[in-house]
């Protein structure tokens, strides 16, 4: 079950701190390995880890800001800070990928040799083990919080598994099996992988910032829940969006013309509370319409056609 409020903030903060700690540890090891081996693939891994650290620090700031309750200037809360942080990570990943690809292409064209593959392989194996531990912890936090910032951080670290594995293969092929150019080729592959990961990671963040509708499965589940209450048979003009850990739903509902405003609220307020209990972290805004009334302003073209 997902948590909200202070508990969500605590778990997200701990996950971000874990990322910062691991990235700091691996950064030192990879600086040493990159200098010693002169491997492009290892340099790419080092650059990625350096950006991991920056991204994790940004994530830490983002989840802390997102946890701040709504205030006078931000009545819908600060949840979109997570989406902004995730986009910042995407930019960093993309910059890293371009730099690695440039160096790899240069070495592939002009040639260069690596050295001390044993050290590079050892550091990469240790990095894989540490990353697996972090990913396991992050997955648990994501399952409980739904944090888009931690999810993007998790995607970045998942790419690290491929990246560190590629470094091992590149060093083995280039130095132990004397297949020259393998290190540069794997450097290019790592750059392409990072760009693909950045593209995928941008999706959720842009959706939140653009107030995209909920995924169809989630929206259908909410409408199915509404169908359990006869008072909501006249529900229409449903709009949904997500901001950080907070979901927002607004809709119109028909009520009998002879109901007073007080009676309508007395009947619908308990239903609103039940829906919020079934969908934790969701804020509902219900607009009452006299039965049969349709507010056409702001409706989408296909909705207008359906109402005719």
C-alpha cells in the first residue's frame, strides 16, 4: 500500500541519501580505475557515476521540496518539484552520453590502448554488486511512494548495470583478447544506451508537468469505483492529473433539480470520503449540475459530439 505525507517524504529522502552515498563511494574508485586503465569505457562509467552523484543530490533536494505542504503561493502543493528534478537528471544523462560518444568515436578513429584490465574489471564488479543493493532498496521505496524522482533515479542506476558490464567485456576483449577498438565500440554503445534511457525517463516527468490524464487503466478503475454509488450515475466531464505524490480528480455530476445545495452536499460528501479512502492521496473536486445540464464550455470536440 502506498504511503503519503511525512512517511512518503521520509522514505523518499532515505532513498535519495542512499543514492548519494553509493555514488560518492563509486566515484572515488572509478577515478582511480579510469586513470590507471586509460579505458574509454571506464571513463564513460566514471562520467556516468559523477552525474549519478549530481543527479542524486538534485533528487534529494527535489523530494524534500515536493514534501512541503501546500501554502498560500502553491495551493496545489509542491509535487511537481519531483518532475522538474527528473527532467534535470535527463539533461545530465544526455550531456554525459554525448561526451562519452565523442571520446569513443575519436579513439575508434585514431586508436588508443588500455592497460591494467584487472583493476578495471574488479572495480566494475564491485560497482555492479553495490548497484544491485541500491536498486533493490529503491524498488521497495518506489512501490510504497510512487515517487517519479526516485523512479527516474532507479532507471539511471539500472542503466549502470549494463554500463559496468559493458566495461568488463570491453576491457577483456581489448586487452586480454587483443581485439583492438573493442573499448571504443563499447563506449559508443554505452553512450547510445544512456541517450535511450534519458528519452524514456523524460516521459513521466513531461506528463506531470503538462497535466496529462491518468493512464487509462487507472482512470478506468476510478470510474468503475464511482459506478458503485448510484448518486454518481450522472458523472461527466471527468478530468484527472498527477503532481508528485498527489492525484487530482474533478468531475461534474447530475443531481435532481429539486435538491437543495445542502441536500446535495449531505448526500455526496460521504461518497467523496469513501472514494478518497479507496484512492489514497487523491483530492476530489465535484461540481454539481442540475439533471440533464451540460456545461459545453471547455469540453473536447469528441465529448460535444457524444452529447448530441
